[in-house]
């Protein structure tokens, strides 16, 4: 078997928009392969140009189909588009396996669009890290708009979707009380609300409910972003152009108010802390059957306490890191 | 104002079961006061004798009243009991303020019972740490059984309740579909199921539903713990004695099968990792407007990448830790 191309050698190709090079780097990031770390670092330094849009919604909200139509409209506007679809529940990875994505085949044949599904391989934390690496890769590869699509349940998915500059939350008609239930966690992070399946008779009620909820939060001021509620339908197609218009307006709002800088700092800060927590967890896992086991023995035997054990592990972790850096 | 007694000087009194000393140490642990760390370490070394029982359930399941009745039955069996009630939603702390706890006043006058409510002061992670510190304090103070009561929503609460040797999950009748919703996160951690409000007509249906769900998981084997479903009622009082019987049987099961050792290791391992993550997060917070801010600037300016920034922060972390240890 020929030796695989070193990741660093794939960087110039990825930056030139070579799809195969980008796909290979994403796979390596997904596998958590340390070999690709310097390549990812290099690509990160050449990222920052794309508009990253996080799209989330409850299962059954028709989110995936909406993302497909939105991607087509972005292409029709003359821009390139990348799609990272995150599917934590799927045991598969690599995109083409997911039946759902077959419907994206129209875009798959288009060189100006890049679609990739990512699934949990081990921890959800690892998935979050890998999907943001994938965003960097597509960003450095020159895609104008990058859509991150996740199911909107759980803190980790919320963290992923908050890594976008613009956050779209998709609700389906007839959710009723469920809206209240997910409100606390997800609705409040929306820059744009979408009510999908606008062809259904109860869609209007959901739009009204959402608008009612939002009006309570309204503050005066010209610079305040007023979160729109957009009804969309895929068949017959309607509202997708309004959604793209709102996404573009939000980007202009971020730029003109200078809010974009604050967002970038927030996104970077969250990402750094998440990576650090994952490094800690991975390091502890590696030490199972070694130092960690000895410490566990000492803690359960009451010869030391959990706090001292945590400090000891963190000290050892730092020695490792120093060796790695050296 | 007189200088407060150093925490280490309170340790002998706490170990002798002095309620005032224990209460003060719990307050200091709750405040996240570093001064009490050596005292907590010392008390941890003298803990490990108590049977710790985690009790969780959805809001409105009548969990608090059930815990009160259970605590009275434990006292009636000739044992001492400590109760740590965790109330993340409450802005208050310190137990006596919470109206709910007034009903526990019967026990409050009893020297063989210790009741304490704890509420979020800052992060829920901090609450988890402080409530397990409180369990150690009561354990070292000689209480035979310690009940940890939490609302069963969210990962942090699940983590707290898993810190018990025995986990009781309380369901209320008429939950219907909600049972499915919370099933994944909470039901599976139960060693004992309780259906509260057994006086209500729909209680039987909930018992049947739970039993149906459990029968799917049944594996053969004499050493397997078969999770009982117990219907309880407070007024008229019924089933509480069955619940206490099941708790005692579960403790015997853990001891006779040797499973207790495995649980202790699991509990200690989770606790160490959580503490480490919290140390990392607190350390980053402390460095806001310092090193962290500089790094953020470099990351958003694309002069370094988030992974390198996380590694740099973890490297600096240990310098802090080493100083603390020295």
C-alpha cells in the first residue's frame, strides 16, 4: 500500500479549492489524527473570509431539505457554498452513506458546492471539534458561505451551531408546547427564525407564537438586530429567497455595527475552552490503566482526595504538553 | 469582628458529629473558598462509611416530600440520616430559607438528622462539586445514610445523582409521553424506580409502563440486580417502607457481589474528571483580561489557531497549580 500523502502537502491543494484534498483532510480531522494538526493550524490561518451560518431545528422540522434548497439559492446568486451536516445519532460517517444526503446529489455534481455529513466517532465533543475543523478547511478552500446543520437538542449541538456568525433556528408547525420546552435552550440563540412547512394550515399559528415571544424581548435602538420570523416551504418552493435575504442582511448588520468582532472573539473563546476540556479528557483516558488507575485506587482507598487527584493529573498533563511542544 | 475559626480546626468537631461545625464547612465549600480545601481533603480521608443514595425525579413528582418521609423512616430504623437537597433554580442557599424545607422541620429538631439545601452560586459545575463535598462532610460526621436529592433534568444533575451508591428515580403518574422523553437520560441510571402519588387512579398505568420498559432489558443471572418499581404515597402513607427495604437490599447486593468496588471507582473517576474540567475553566476565567485575551486576539487575527491556544493555556495552568501545591 502506498504511503498516504502527508497532510501538510495537501494544504496548498486544499487552499486552491481541490475537493479531494479537502475531503481527505476532513476525514483525518474526523478521525482525530494528530498527524493533520499542523495542516489544520496552517489552514486556520488562511481562513476567516467565509460567512458561516449555523442552522438548527428539532428532528422532523425538514431542516435538511431546507438546507439543500438554501444551498441551491446561494449557488444561483453566484456564490460558492459548503455544507457540513452533523448527525450525531448516525453510526455512519463520510456523507455519501447517509440516505438523506442523496437528495443533495444535484449539488454534489456542482464544483461550486461541497457537501459533507459528519457523525459521532466516539465523543460528541470530538465531533464538535472536527466539524469546526471542517469549516476552517472549506473556508480556507475559498467557499463563500458555509452552512453548518445540526439537530437542535443538547448542549453540544448548541455549541456547534453557535460557532456560526449567523444562527438560524428552524421550527415546524404544530409544535405547540414543545416550543416552550426548547425555548430556553435553542430559541434564544436565533438570529433568524424559520417556520418550515409553510404549506401546512397550522404554520401561521406557529409564526404568530414565535413573533409573540420575540416581541417581549424588543429593545429600542437603530443598531439592534430585529430577529425575523420567516415561513418557508420546499414544495411549493416559497420563502427560501427571503431566508437568504435575511442571512445576507444579518451579515451586513454584523459588519456595519462592528458586532462581528465581538462574535469572532466569542466563537474563538468558546472553541478554545472546548478544545482544552477535550484535551484534558483525552489525556485522562490515555492514562487509564496507568497513572489514572493508581490515583483511583488511592482515592477510593481514602489515601488521597479527588481534588488532589485532579490537580496531580493536570500537572502530569502539562508535562506531556511541554514534551509535545518541545 | 472576630476572625473566623480556621477550617482545619473545625475538622475534629465535624468528625465528632458537631452540626454547627459541619454546617460551617458546607457553607465554605459552597462558597468555593480555597481556605477550606485542606479540611475537605482531611474529611474525605475519613469518609466512605455512609450509604449514599441519589434521588432524582421530574419537577412535580413530589420528590421532596418523599425524601422527607424516607428520612423519617430511616431515623425510625435506628439509623442517622443526612439530606442534601439540590435546587439549581433557587436563588437562595442555606436551607432554612427554602419554604419547601420548612416541612422538614420535624427532622430539623432531631440531632440524628441533618438537612441542607444547596443552590447554584455561579456555575452548576461548582454546585456539583460543593454538594459532593457536603456528602463527604456528613459521611465523615458519622451519618449512616445520606440522601442526595436533585431535579432530574440536565447532564449536571444526572452526574450529581450518579455520585450515589444507589440511584432512585421518581416518576409521577400521568407523565405519559414525558416518560419517553426523559427515558434516555435518566430512567436508565435507576437502581430503584418509584412511582409517587400512588393514591392517584392513573398510578397503576405508570407502574405498568415502567415495568414494561424494564422487562426489555432483563438479562438472566442470579447476581443481576432486578430494578424494582415501587408505588409510594405520602398521604395516606404507603410504600415508603418498601422503598427503604429496596434501598437496603441494593446496598447488600452491591456488597455481596463486590459490585460496590466498581461503583466506588466509577464515582471517584467521574468526580476527578469533573473537578479537573472545573479547574481548567476557572483558571481560564481568572485569566480573562490577561493571557486569555491576548490569545483570543491572536486567534481571531489568525496569527495562531484555537488548538495551539488551548495548549498554551493548559501549559500555563500547571504553573498556577504548582504554586498552589508548593
